[in-house]
C-alpha cells in the first residue's frame, strides 16, 4: 500500500510538472538571465574599478616625480649638467606622455644648452623598454597565439629600440612573396599597454599643475594664459593620441611605401600586417640613424657625405609638400634612417599632417616668422587661431607681444638683401629663426590666443625638419650650405623627373626594345606572288627567300623565330 501511494504521488507530480513545464522553463531561463546579467554587470564594474586603480597608479607615479622640481630650482642656474640630469630623471618617472613631450623639446635641442640638449636627445634614440610579459601579452591579444608560434628568433627581453609609444623587435617570419613562401626578417612594433590612459592622466596632471600655479602669482596675470594654455594642451594631446592608432598608422605608412617604392632617394618600409597594438613591417638591413651615418659608414669625405644627405633630405621634404601635400609629422633624426647606399628610410608614421587647405596660411606664417615681420605674423596667427573674430579685437596686444619676442630673440627683419643676411647668419641663424616658429605661438597664449591643433603640430613638424637639416650642415661653410639649399629648391622639378626616370630604367629599356622590335617587323609585306620566287642556286637568293617568308609570318611568330 505504501509503495502504491508513493507511485500515485509520483504520477500526480509528473502530471503537475508536465502541465507547468513551459512556465517552469521560462522561470528558470529568467533566473539564468538575471544571474548572467548580474555577472556581466559585475564584470564591467570590476573592469572600471581596475581602470581607476591603474589611473591612480599613474597619477601617484607622476605626483611622485614632482619631487624633482625642488632640487631643480635649488641647483645652480649655471650648472646645466646638474639641471639636465634632474630633468631626465623626472621625465623618465613621469612616463610615456612626458617622454613624448621631451621628444618634442629634443627636436629643438639646438637652441638649448648643450648639457640639456644631450640629455633630451636620449629620448629620441631610446627609452626604457616595455617588459617581456607585456610584449608577449600584446601578441597574444592581437594574434591569439604566443610569439613562438608566429616568429623565429623572437626575443621579448631584447628589443632593438624603444620609444614612448612602444618597443621594436626583430624576428623572422614566413611571408608570401609572388605566391612563394619566404622566411624574411621583419620588424615588429608593439604598443605599450594602457597608453590612452597614460596620455589622459598626463593631460590631467598638467591641468592640475596649471590650476595650482594660480596661487604662485596674482590671478589677473595668469588667468588668460592658463586658460589658453589648457586649451592648447588639449589640442596638443589629441594629436599625440592619434599616434596610438596603429591600424591608421599602418595604412598611412603603406600609402607612403607605395609612393616611394620606385624612388632611389627615399623609401618607406613596407607594411606586412597590423592590429590595434602590433605592426609588422619590412626590415631595412644595415640602416642607421641619420645623425650616426658618418660615424657608422666612415665615408672618405664626411663633409661632402653629410651635404649629400642634407640635399636628399630636403628633396624628400619638398616631394611630400608639393607632390603629395602630406608630410611626416615628426622627422627628427631618430625617424630618418640611412642605408649603406645613402638612401633615406623614413619610419614611425603615427603622426602625419594633411596640407590641403593649409598651404596658404602656413606660407604666410612661415614668411612672416622667418622674415620677422610682426604685422604679417600677427595676421597669420589670427587666421589659424581657434577664434579669429575674438583675436582680431586684440590685434594690437598680440602684435606688441610678438615684437617683444622678436626683440628678445634678436631676430632682424629680412629685406631686399636677404640672401646676404642669411649668408652672414649661417645655419645657426637659420635654426634661430626656425625656433621662433614655436616661441611666437607660445608667447601668444599669454593673451588668450589658441592656435588650432593641426597648425601647432605642423609647426612642430617643420621645426623638427629644420633642426635635422641644421644638424647635417653643422660645420659646413655657410656659403656651401646656402648654395646647396638654393640649388636643391631650384632643381627640384628636374631632379624629381630624374628620380622617376632612374627608377623606371629597366622598364624604359624593356619598352624601347619592344618598340624597336615592332619597328623592325612592321615592314610592308611582299605580295604573295613575290613570295613564291624560284629558289636560285646561289646562296644569296636562298637568303632572300627565307627573309621574305619570315616577313609573311605573324609578328608573334616572327619574334619567336628570331
């Protein structure tokens, strides 16, 4: 009886569960959705907490680096070596964002004391590398496989170069070339982790320093400057953050690689693949930094060798400006490599500047800055500012500030005898005039004038180019440097055509040979009755018959017979 009651209870339970089965399934699914939804929300919350924790670590590190400010001001103002060492230590501890700022300052290192310039140049060449674990993690995130399964000879502990954005490694990888697999050396550029937050926190730290600096001086004097400086830094940082987009950088580099592939003067390494944090590109064997080329290759005549490099570098700049209207945004010596044949290789294309629509304002500004005409500079700066109408209302104030800067820099206006004045100034004077491009913009911030970000980065790019050119002409007689520059500019169209024809030499020879063969075999055909001439006994008549029959064939058959 008990067993029968148990079976009856089970049957009743089955019937009830069967009736409520759809409802129970829905309830269970709802509970599962609630669980997983809460889990996802919890995971998202934990990720945000992790971001905040990493931000706090960045800010703590940057605030800790401020301890170097006190010994910097306590150092002897004339002891540039001690000041340079303090600045270098502070920049390294601040992190990637301030290393990038130091690289910008290093582009104009020729205008700084030698000791400070020497310390800043280190940041153009090499900075502390990323950890091996971070490099391996970036490759796992990008390709889903460890580096040992992708490359041969990859060593995460030994990058060949490190910068503020990431580190560069050398390895070998199978690459398909013309449908044939080849094991070729490749350059692997890996971006640092959390760089976007580093740059954002760096901008925040600068903002905090600017706000706190209001307590160091009367508010009325600093308020316009601080407001303009904050807005200017925002535009500057946005340009830097563009360098973190590796896929965009790879697309730009691939475009310039196609443009320069036939040039015998300058080239851009080919891009094999790219992700958000990794770029694989061509390895240029034996290439060195342009500032070290003389020491590495040891030419017979170092002065002539540097002059040739300078002319090639200037030709490259002119090609980008006038042919493509797009220029490299950071051509300091660390981004210009030279191979054993003397050809330039441009690397690090994270920052490029489009010149379309900017040429006229830029020319007006350059002309005014280099000629040292305060009226022309004022009008040009107002035109490229973020608020031209408000700036026009303060035109007289801006002009006075520019005049004071020109007087402080001892920049004399150029007149009809500008060639003689430039000759007398020499490369040092040209670099001094180039330096005014940045100083004039920074001086206007005291009046609340903010230059648009793209023009600020363009100015930085031009200053870096001029500084690199000036380094190549260091120690070269002034008249030779001036003659080289004028000749390169005047002969640019002819040299551009010459470079194009040289790159197409093999194709032109092939084309000329094809046209010559066509001309030979395109002679008028003989009539059919003439082709059936009776073969004479002499050897001459036999040759005539053979030639006539050869001409009667189709051109393709004739070429095959030949």
